[in-house]
């Protein structure tokens, strides 16, 4: 989410508030790419507009599967 909440990311990094390490190289590269992509306002707006729909879709799939969810 570094790309969508860049200010938060910079604040946490500056103040040493991260309490986890991202060891998965694939996820690191994906997050870096998203951070670069979200520099462009048009991409940020499009992603933001689609995000709610995507979250709802994922939750519906979880409910349909009937599997217990661990929070």
C-alpha cells in the first residue's frame, strides 16, 4: 500500500515504526512497482475507484466458500 498511502509510509519509515519485515522479494518488487505507478495521479484515481469493488468481490468469494476467516 506504499503507493496509495505514501505520506504514511514515509512517516512510519522516518520514525522507525514498522514492526515487521517484508522478506518476500516478489511482494517487495510488486510494492515498489505500485509505489512508482501511483506517482501518476490518473493511475491513483483509477485504482482508488476500483478498490472498493475489488474488496467487496473478495469478501463475497470468502463468504461463498464457507471457510472460516482468521482475522
